[in-house]
C-alpha cells in the first residue's frame, strides 16, 4: 500500500461527512487508484492557497499581462490558456463537471470548458514523467487501457512546490481534477490528474472530483 497522502496546510470541508483516500499498489504499472469520498454531489471542499509565492522573472510586468489577458483567472504564457483561479470548491461527478464549465460565465467570458487530458497535464510542474511531453503515454491521442504505463503514477505525494505539482501562482486544493477526455473502452471512465502526486488516472464517471475550467486566452 502507498498509505495515506499527506495534505499539509489543506483543509477539507465536507459538512457532516468526511473525506479519505486509499490507493492500491501500482503492481505491474497498470495502476488503479480509488478515491473513497464520503460526500454527496455538491459538497464543498474548502480552497486553500497552494502557494502565495511570486513567479520567477519580472514581477512588475507579469501581473499586468495576466490581468489584461485572463480576467478572474491565471494566464499560462506557455500554452496561451486562461485557467479558472481559484477553482470552484465543489466536487462533482463527470457529467456535472462538463455542464458546470460549459455554463460558466467568469471574467466577462462564457467560452469556458472542461480541459482535455493534454490541457490538464500542461499544468503539471516538477514531475517530468507526467508533465507535457513526459513518458506517461496518456494523451488525447491515446486514451485506452494500454496507454497508462508506470510513468503515469507520477511523483511522491505532497512534495511538489507548495504541496502541489502545478505553477506556484495557482491556488486551490491539491486534489483530483476531472478532464473532459473519456476513457476509450468498455468502462464508463474519464481521465483525471491528482495534483497532490502528479498522477494520471482514469476513474468512474460517478466519482466526485474537483474542476478547474479553462478557456482560450487572451
């Protein structure tokens, strides 16, 4: 067993319920992870800042660029995408996650959508195996069971900068986030990323995970 992940500095609020996780041994590399979340759809997860640090580089210019190109979000200069930041604190099943992003109006824009697995992976930082171009084979062009290899098991839990394997400027809970990419196979699954360990998994559409919507920038 991989044991319990450490969520340092993060607060999980699930009303009268509770939230816990368990993970099976990666074994031969076709690792299956199961999140056991004692919550009903619509329960909220309190958002805590993963990092308040400033990005490296010109601190005077970057905030002005972000504000001009990505109102009420974070602009990724490496991809040209505008990300919802902070994300909504509600966990959702996959169908509700798609509908939420499709209906989102934020920063005066209504062209938000649930990111593909490629777009979601573009947020991973400091875990080379699952970053864009890493040796994890799960991409928008490879979504079947044979695409997930040992590299998709990511890195050690809670050891990303600020506790999350994403850009230091982003806020939110280092948890599992849905992508819009459906698993290609018989199981009703979709692919997701756990930013606490930079893991790429597929999970049943009925699971309750977080959502960070995206739109084209600027």
